[in-house]
C-alpha cells in the first residue's frame, strides 16, 4: 500500500443554480491575460448541451483519455511512439474554432461616429487579430438551450437513449435541463501528464494538484488533445499550455479555491481523500462496469488504523490525516455513495465527484398520462424527466445503477426530512423509503446536515500544507526568508 | 607572410564560422538559464489547424532528412564515397535527397504563405520569424540550385566540404577547399553560418529541447515539495 493524499472535490448538482459566479471568480483571477481570453478553467455547462469546447465528450473525434488495447492502457491521442511522427502537427488538437474566438467591442465608435440617421453601434472586434468579426460562438453560447436541435440534440450523452426518452427530454414546454459546472478533475491517472513529451506536467505529491511547469512546457500541445475533459488550454500568445491550478496559492494558505469560495448555491465541497497509489494502474484498467467500484476501493478509509499507519509511513502529515477523517468529499463519495466521477470511462480516474441532480417527474409517457400515485415510492426517480440513461452516460460509465442508487438515497432523505418538518408524509413511510434506499436514519440526518446546513468549515476541510517544514528540511527558515525572491520576475511574453 | 586569400575570404570562411558557433553556444546557454520560459515551439496550430499540416509536416520531415544527410557526409565521408561508388546507389541517394529537399521547400513556402494569409497567424508572427523564414528560404533554394546544377553533391561534399568542416573543427581552418567553389555554393556555406549564429535568437531553439526522455520516463510524473525521507523520520 502506497498511501497518497489528494485534495478532492465534490459538486452537488442538485444545488447548482447555473449562475456562473464560479466562472467569473476564476476568470478574474487567472485568465484575463492576453492569450487566455478564451480559456475558462471553470465553466458551467447546460446539460443536455454540446458544452465547451463544442462536443468535448465526443472522444471519437477528440480522442482524449485512455483506451484499453490488448488489455493494456494507452493514450487515445498520442502516447509514446505515436508522438514522434505526430509532434509537428498534432492530429487531435482542437482549434480555437472549437472553443470560440474572443472578442471585445469597438466602443470608441459610440463616441467618434459621424452624425447620421442611425444610432452608432459598438461592433465586435476579435481579441486575437483586432479585426472586426462576426461572432459565431462565445462563452456559454448554449446556456439554457437544452431544448434546441443544435445544442441539446448534439449532446454526446444522448447516445443509447430510446426515441421515447429523447422525446421526453426535448418535448417543447416540458424540456428539462440541469447545470454541469466543470473544472480540472485533478485526476489520479491524468492523461495530460502522461502525454507531455517534455514532462512539464506533474501531479503534486502532497495534495495531488495537477500543474504545468511553465518553464518546461515547450508547446507540443499533447496535453490539450490528451485531456478528455479538455481542461488544459493552449495559450496562443505565449505558446504554452495552461490549466486550472485549483488556486493552490489559496489552498496553501487555508482558503478554498476562488470558484469554491464564491459559489452562491454552496454546491462545492473540498476535502482530502487518501488513496492507494499502487493501485492506480490496476484500477484504471478495470472493465468499464467495474471502474466506479474500483475507484471507490482505491480510496482508503482514513479511520482504519492500518491506513493511518501506512499514511504516516508515506510521510503524510498528522494534520492531513485528520483532515481526511473530516473530509466531506470522503463522506459523499465513499460512505454515502452519493457522489460519482464524471465519465470515468475515460479512465483518468477523476478526483472531482458529482452528486447527480434530481429532476421533475414526467407527466406523460408514450402518450399516456403517468399515474402520480404509484405504490412504488421511487417511481419518480425512474420516471424523472432527465432519463436515467443520460445521467448514466455522464456519471455512471454508461450504467445507470450507481446513479439510480444516489438519486434514490437523495429522495429518501428528502422524504424523511419532509416527514419531520412538513408532516404530510408519515414517519412509517419515510422510514420504509429510507430502508429501501439503503440509508439509516442517522445517515439521513448527516446527509441532510452536510447538504443543507453546511458552514464554510463543513464544506472546505483544507489541511495546512506545512511548507515551513519542507523548507526546514533543506534550508534554515531564516536564511530562506532572506533569500527567497518573488518567483517570476519576467512577464510571460512570447519568444525572446 | 602573405596569405593567398583575401581578407574578406578569410573573414567569411575562416572567422565567421567561429563567431557563429560562439554566439550559438553563448546565447543558447544564457537564454536557457535566464529566460527558460522562452524555449517553446511557439506552435500556431491552435489558431489554424488545416493548412498547418501542409506547411509544418513536409518542412520538418524534409529538413530532418536533409540535415541528417549533411551530418552523415560530414562524419563518414569515406563510407559515403564507397556507397556512391556504384552508380545506381548514387542515383538513389541523390534522387531521394532531392525529393526531401523539395519537400522542405514546399513546406517552407506553405509556412510563409500561411503566415501571410491568415490574420490570426500574422498576429503571432514577429519580424524575427520573417527574417528567419527568408534566411531558410534562401538556404533551401540555394541548396536545391546547387544540387541540380553541380551534380553529385553527395560525392563532392565528402571530398571537399567535409575536409573543410573538419579543418574548422580542428581549429586550423583550411579555406582553400571553399575558394574554388561556385558562388552559389559559397552563398550556401555563408548563409549556413549566418543561420547558426541567428539560431539562438529565434524560435529555432525548440530544436534543442526535443523531448527525447519521454520515451523512457515513467508514465506519470509526481513532484514532491517535501523531502519524504526527512519528513518521514520527523513524524
């Protein structure tokens, strides 16, 4: 056993209101520079929808992530031998058109336009070339457009849905959608790291944050095509790739990343999970239907004395072990099995998990009205307007079982709380539904508290990073204090 | 003692190579140490993904083969002459070299056209890029002209150019090999040294950081901030 700690994340989709505050917080801190205008380390997608970059989940065309070939794991894009002939022209690189061309407006025209019969307009100008452009796409271009034939129906996740399910998803006036906020998953088997010919990408040993060493990146662009979530971006100005850094300067000072901190719906949770790094390759190589269970078993119980002993042996700090024991992410992922990894079939073992969203119940199916008073207490889960198959494609590696389990439990907790606070459900029914959802009363209380009444300290359990000890090991802290500079002193400019 | 060569000839063939190599090593090393960030391929594929292929791929495949050919002729001239001793082998070598030279030229011209044609690419093009492209164009064109006009270059390179280059390496430049050459060959030589001297100031430095360790390194890279051995014992 090789215990490693990871700052892991959980997004509670049932609470997301799609306000994009996270995106703006991130944008203002990290990607407001030249060359990064089009990048959104954090973005919020409407599902069903095509997403950003357009149809990023369609790995038949983007070729991101890993694939099993003859029982072995290999990169779908350009790993090892295949990078050499392809390094000049990366065959799987998305271009700016797959994202959008950033623009601003010619506001001066509002002041300088000669007098005329019409109001002057501020024409859009490309932020790349400075020329006037026709805007064809932009950030959140398909926001809330799930019912549209261009966006909703082109979502790669509707693969395998029956015609009835499709109809139910897109029926005018009854269409349904939910929000899907995305940041880098800081995977435990990152395809971007594995693909980098320069070895510029790395996973930090202490907290598992995946970063790009800007001084080692040579702009070979492999990470951009290898990441199946398209969360590494190519800076067209500096010629280097950039990605979400989980606001590590904030994490190291005990603060939650900007997108977490600013989240209006308080959907975001952050905490340590301990996992067995020796099992990464084995788990990533499991058959598709076993991937979720495999990843869950790779995540270790921080209360288990043997795990604690092994963690200490691996140099994991006491405070980190303690943080792992209090981790909200651990509870949602492993104890309650409510949170699921996105598209784990890409085999990167993402360390960001999602609680799947509940959705309204369908009122008609196959032309007939659905009876709302079924004996089956969970009929509204299987009859929810977002078909289970769709959620299964997103969060269940194509299988619906784990998603259904998470939704049933959520529903059971709701009924149980309803029995207590509203009283229109009798406690006997509530307890029966809890039992059927594999949830005890205590567990329901805990889920309820951590979902609805959580404070900042409940949501973000960040261990100290103990940088001072790391310095002590190599250098006298006082000397360090006098000698350490300010990091980069030159701006990230293109070329020499 | 009077030299049989003019000062200009001495300068171009006897001194320029050393200046070029000196600048090459000095600037690449300083640049790597002071401004590592600037070592990048500066790819523009992200901004234009289609025509890119027709420029970059023929150029790189062409130039790599051609430069390897020059290197082989420089390193093992006698073996090369032995190979060329049989006519059909000479023809095969010369013809394939010419094909790759034209591949290089095609790629280079496409790259220049691409830089001019697409406004997004023009935006990330500097004066240095243009100067470099024109120097390369001059070099490749001169090379092709020489290959076609003065036949069996692979053989006379081995007998005349290789000794000249070796004399440079041995710090005892014998420029008599060069003096009798046609002016186009001279241009090719001088321009080669100009490009070597200009190299460290351009995007060409990406050649020096080609990712060879990739094939041998572990798949995943993990960096530890803390020394794990020390922190283990302190716990």
